[in-house]
C-alpha cells in the first residue's frame, strides 16, 4: 500500500501499536502529532482486528485532530457487527470507516456454486467461502499435475495450474510473489439507519480498469 500510495504522489507515516494493549492513548497521541504535521487532507488507514480497533477508534474519536480526519479500515474488520454495534456512532463521525473486502466478479460457475450453497446451507455464501472452494480445487488439481502428494511438488505445480484455472471467483493467476494477480473489491462503510448503525456497500473496485465506481 505504502509503495503504491507514494507512487501516486502521497505521503505515508506509519504509527505502530500493540494490539493486546488495553491503553492506546500514547499511540493515538503520536498519531495525532503526525497527522497535524501532514495537514487537514490527511487520512488514516487503521489496520486492526475488532477489539484493538475498537479501542483505537474510541480514543481517536475524542481527539480534536483525529476526529476531523477520514478513517479507513481493512478486510479484517469489514462488515463487523461488533464494530458497528459498539462504535457505530464514532465510525460515522470518522467518515463511515470505508473497508474493502474481496468481491469476486460474477460468472456462470459462481452462480451455480451460489445456488448449490444456498440449497445446502440456506444462506448466501461469503466471498471467502468461494475463495476456499477454489483453493481446494487448485490444491487437488496441483496434486494431480505433480503426480505425487508432496508439498514441494505441489508448490511447484500450483502457479501453472492457477494460471489455467478459472473458478467461481474468476481468474486465479498468481503474480511473482505468489499472490493473486488481480481481484475486485467491494467497499463497505457504516451509515446511520432507522435501525441503528449498519454496513452498506458504497463502491466497487474494478481491478481490470483500476477504477473505483460508486454504487
């Protein structure tokens, strides 16, 4: 993220914190100091899980500098009802706390998978369930391609198998670091509704076009 953001002309200032710490006031104070030097156009990307994220958000919402900035989250807390229930008001004050989460583009295989999943479990499958399904197939096909059940042999066969596999999540080709080379992401944020504070999808990132489209 930092490398890409700097490439686009931005500046990045990292402030680490202990996720197990119950008191994050010191880290929040350092973050506020860094933000004040960068100016009012500064945004904050909070990389956390639920409990530690809640502590940071509660402290930041009371800080005169940080409470005026736009905050963003990650897939680690996207769609978390724990966050929206406990700090929903603060998240709205901080700009809705937009978070990205993998959103596979629709295709016939995916639709068939969704129908079978809903028939079996009675609910819509999470995108990570689709990822897990494709991952299982990739491993199985890599074992077949390798001709042996060996971790080293499977790892060697996997990139080639992934390059030619098109699953329920779409193209699974890998990049040089072994990560998925492309993927679309939904952007969710917390808004205030008559029933409380809830997550709603506000945008979609299209990896092929490298654009973000509002929904």
